């Protein structure tokens, strides 16, 4: 016999339990259950394959060297990775995210975690949720180990030896790209079955809901691609049809609960990234990249506009972003409207319009450049003189303007001097501030700040950048 008080207590407990279940971000009972397929390869095989394929990808495709955009995509990717259900988490996998400077609406993820998101996909999406949907779908292929599972099914190819050109096949779907004839294993990674594509759509929707995104945005991305004339490459495959996939994802979405409290924040940041990308010149298509046959050695993958720099730029933003360069050896804060571009062994941060190409060479009219030089002297002034002489070899109008002043860079003794030059692209006279410091290993660290002589509004930004420098040597 239970008293009235006991009955009321149990009723209250049941009611609170019901509320708690309703508040869960994802339904744990109604959603579609997904299982791994038979796979004779190890998780370490996935990691090995993905690592080798990523090296191939980064030699074939131009990466967008914009740390703000890459960092934003990385943050969305991390949010999705953290939302992968525990049963599909692999601690051995190394998920990371990079942006390919290509206009095709596509993204691809390699076994073991590397993901490459096309700039065109970011530009085409209507909101962050649509972009996140494509990423969640591709992450699902990785988490479910579809690549090696499908290779297991093939029987014909039993090893991971023949992977040459796999990245080109994965990213373009073009049998003439990426040495497909040498990549039999790549064919099976590209042509996922109808079953695998559906599983990636369903798990992708579940990951989105767990991450706080509306899974219907993944479905909507198919319509976005169709409205813009297709071009989805491997993502918009013909098995199953986009219409079927749209309906299936929406059915799954009805079984999932989503916390959309941060949608407004997502929209604002996504809009800022799209606006940033609009400042770039048009990106080539994957087919054009393939026809060019250009290879990008590790560390030299960059994406400068083909046009001559205009020299017409925005004033430096009052908001600063902190970035790490040279393998976290240097931390620095730069205006948020400046972009990162790699130039050989150095790194530039410059505003839109302040960089481009002239006579086949990268040219900058505004911005700061950081680099490390190997010199013959451990005397700071002599080493700085060597650097100035090397700079003068490529700039016939470069002139020194006075002597050196002593300064300090993050506890390192440094020198500061001013140079003048006539910019070869614009014909305008410019001031160049050169700051140097000797690292503990004897190398010379330098910062170069450049702006036209007629524009004084960059001075305070240069000073802020210099004060923010941290040298982790």
C-alpha cells in the first residue's frame, strides 16, 4: 500500500523525468540505428591512408591561405567532431580542416580525419547550417570507416599499396584527374554505394542535431546546389537522387531534437566569412586546376589573386585577431580585416587590395611580413645589413633612410630602421619599417611593415602588431 504522499512523489518524479527526456538535444530512441560494416582493415590503416592521401591532395589543390577563414571552418568542424556519437569516435583519428580555393560546391574527407572544404561550397551555402551539413555528411563517411569497408567488399584489391592519385579522384570525381588509372583503391573510396551515402546522410543529420544545428539544413543544401546549377561533384552524387536524399534527411530530422539557441550567432559569423571571401578574385574550378597540372610543394601552397594590387584598401580594423605562425613559434595579433598569405619562408598579413601579382611576382602595397633568415653573422647589426642587402637585390629602388634604433621584441634585443621604396606595381613611394631580432639559435627574425608614404593611418596598427609579438624560441 502506497500513501497519497508517496503517489504524489512518484507522479512528480515521473513528470520531471518526462521533462528531462524532452529536453535532451537528441532523441535516443526513435532515431535510425546505424552499424559498422565488415572491415578487414585496421583503424591504423585508415590513418595511414588518409595521411598519404592528404599529402597528395595538398600537392594537387591550391589551399586558401586565410587563417581567419580556415580557423572559422576548423571551429565548425570541431563542433561537429565533438558531436559524433561515442560508438563512432576513434581516438586514433586526427580530424583537421582546410579550405581549397576552388569554386565547385563540394567538400571531401579522407580516411582518418583530414577534411577539405571548397571555397565555393562556403560561398554557395545560405547559412552556417548548410555548410555544416555537408561537413557532417563527409565526417560520417570517415567515422563509419566507409572507405576501407567498401574496399573490403571489393575483394579484388586487398592492400593499401595502390593509392596514388586518390585525392584527385575523391575531390573531383573525374576519371581523368589524379592518375585514376594508378588508383584502383581510390575508385572504391569515391563511388560510395547507395547504402553508404544514405548512412552518411542519416548519421550526418544526427551529428548536426547533437551539435546544435538543424538537420534540415543538410537537406536544404541539396536544393541550394540544384538552384545554382549543380556542381556538387562527389557530394551531389547520383545514388541516391537528391530528391530522395532530401526526403530521407527530413524524415530523420523529425525524430531528432535540436537546440537552436545559437543560430543567430552562427548567422552573423557566417555572413562575415562570406563577405571576406567576396574580396578574393574568382576561384578556379577543380577541372581548371586539374588541367593546369600545377603542383604545390609542401609549405608553398598559396592563393594570390592574379590581378595587380590596386593599392586601394580599408583602414586597419580596430579589432584584432591572434594567430600563430612558424609552427606556433611566433604569436602575433593583426587587424581582423587582414588576410594571411604565405610567401616562401615568410608570412604576410595584408588587407584586400593590398596584394596581388605583377610580372609573375607576388607584390604587396600594405601589410606586415614576418620571416626568419639564416645569416653569416651573430652580430645583430651585421646580420640586419645582410638582410637589407638581400632585399635590395629584388628592389632596385630600395634605399636606407638613416641608421638603426634599438628596440625590444618580447624580451629580445632588436633593431629598428626605415627604408624607402617605389612600389613596382603602383609606382607610389612607400615607407618600409624593418625590425629585427636575433633568435637563440642564431637565426634572424624580422618584421617588415609597408605602406604608401601618403597613408599615415597604418602607423598605429604597425605599432600594435609589434607590441603583440611573442617569440617562442
